[in-house]
C-alpha cells in the first residue's frame, strides 16, 4: 500500500479508464496501475446521437470500487473527459443523456449564433477556433426544442461525474474554456455574451481552478464503493487535453506537442493567449491550461479517421486486426493520396472510406484501393496536417520549435510517429501514451500535498518515469 495514491478517471470518446497513480517526488518516482478500461459507445436515440453517460458512470464507479479494493491508501480522485459536451439538470435530476458533439444538430445553430454575434467578435471575446460543435452552438440548438428552459444547471461531463460523486456543482476552468462562454481576458463567464445569444446565464455554475478540492464522496457513494475514509474528489485539468499537456515532458519555449487520440491536438503552450487576425484566420484556439497557461493549438481530425474507417469495414466484413493492418500500411510502396484531414466532411460518423474516395475524386487524385492503402493514406494525411499545424503554431506564437512531443494513444503508432518526424523535419519524442491520466494524477498529487512545484517540476517527474521513444526525420526505424 502507498499512502497518498490518486485515482484518475479518464473518459475518452471511444473508451474510459480508471488508473491509480503513485507519486513520490522525493524519490523522483511516478507509477501507474491500470485498474479498469471500458468502452464508450454512443447511442443513436430518436432525439439524435447521445452519450450513454449513465452507462459510463456505472462503469467508472465499478472501476473506482476496484481501485479502492486494490489500494486502500487512495486519498483522492480526479475526473477528466473530452470537452464541450454538457448535461442539463433540474435540481439533482438529469434532463436526459447528453448530446454527442458529433450530432448533426449544430449545423443550423452556427448560422443563428453568427447572425447574433459574428465570428470575428466571438474570437475576440473567447479566443476559440471555429469548431461547429463548440458548446455555444450546441446551446443555440438546444434553445429550439431542447430542455434549456427546464434546466437550473449546466454541467460539463467531468463536472457532472464530480457532482454525482460529491454533490458539488462547479465548472472547472480548463474545460469551461472550451464552451465559448468564457471571457478570454478575465477568465470569468461572459454573461453579456450569454444574454446576447439568448441563453440564461444563471445555469452556469461557479468556476473553480484545477487543483481545487471539491469535497468528500456522498455517504451513499462512499458506502457503495467501499471507499477508504477521507477520500476527496479534486478538480483536475478536467479537459482531457489540458491534463495531457501537463504530462508532456517538454520545454515549452522550444517545443510543440501533439496530443493524439481520437483527435490530434497540435500546438504550443504559452503564458498569454494570441488572438490576432492571423491566429483567427489559421483557426487556432486559446484554451485554458493548468496554472493559467494557454493551450494555443488547433484540432486536427486525429485517429478518428482510422477508427471510424475500421468500424465501417467491420460492419461490412470480417473483424480487422489493427496491428496487422498498420504493418501492411507501413509496407505499402505505391503512392497514396494525401487528403485534407481537416475537411469537415470527416466529422460526422458514417462511411469515412467513401468520403475519402469522394475527396480524392473531387481533387483529381487516384483514391486508395485496399484497406492497407487507405490506412497509409490516412496516416500520411494526418502526418502532413500535423506538420503544417506545427509550422503554423510556431509562426503565430514565435515559439522556435526544436522538438515535437507526441503523447496519447497515437504514440504507439510507429508509422505515424516516423512520418510526422519526416514531414516536420524535426525529431519526434513519442510518449507517454497515458499522458492524460498522468496529468490528472499529478494535479491531484499537488493538491493533496504529495507533490510540489510548478509544471516544470511536475514534468521532470514525467521525463524520469517515462522515457520517450525518439524518431528522427528521414531515418525510418526498423520495424
Ligand atoms: C480530445 C477533445 C478535444 C476536443 C474534442 C471534443 O479528446 O477533448 O480537445 O476538441 O475532444 O470535445
């Protein structure tokens, strides 16, 4: 048993996990123990595409119970997830399962929002890139025919889990920064913007910084899960990308990062936002980081392109062995098309391979044919988009990028890492794979007193515990 263990609940768009972390700063050690992993399967209801949040909550609480059984020295729990999505509540009651950000309802809402507040003004106020699913657009869709009028609170996904565990209703700042309703200058809710968009700002909860203790478990929850006495829930960088960036073992003044899973979040860490016309035109975002830093980045479509293609192939054919498919893709020697990975047509679930073919035909290039060629084409297109985005991030921010850190599940994809090194012309340091859970654990450890110092001190623990794999440009590693 280790005193002061921290449990990270990390919910991703395709799976969730519960991980116990042990931090001993004096000894310079950081260990992770994987307790549970469960799928996150969205459901298409009559009202649209939703998250099965009730199912996710059940699975994560089973994971927590396992964590408490295995590690009675747990003192804290932290929750992170994907951003932008929210639940509406009236009193303690959930008003339905949250919408999935990939639901089609936002299309009309974008125009309605920009008719009230043009995008240039939105960008000045919130500093966010245009993504059609940002919470402000979802809420505009909710106004027509949704439950907004019934709600007295809006909670983002990790805050909703925190509420179920503790009873506290708050909005953690890094994730709140993805809603479009946070004022980039003051860091407070932009109530005037809410009013102009016809939204009732009284549903927005109190903002809290990462590291803030939210309180103990509700007694029924503690009893049901067999929690050790005194366990506290701590707000972490509850936007998964914010937690991942905490655990990038980088020197921010000379590095770019790619947090690569379902999405590829590509950018740099800054002390101040950049909201110039050039940043807006390049569609760069200024999301809130831990310790008040700015995550200046752009969303690139990410491994979603591959996972959704595989889902389509498996619907129509036999199951696919992913490592085998990636090995075949690495062996492809025929030219494959590099398509625009950021084309909005790739956002919604469905026939991704068919959409790639259509993109190629519209752009006068020969489409891929086999699964291996599609996979290679996806990886080349992602690596190209990553490289362009790293260059733009550097030009817009003035950070002289010497190294690219690639963290998250994508760090296991050797072909993607190598091709990113080749296409950026920079060394890629891959790992840690579990950056998000590590960042989550580190912010808890600092809040409970088992770690101290700024992000640089926390990152030095990460680089000691998880040595990255290096990919040099132009020198493919042996497979
Ligand atoms: C990554 C992520 C991105 C966000 C997208 C949608 O998991 O959180 O940062 O833009 O999901 O929420």
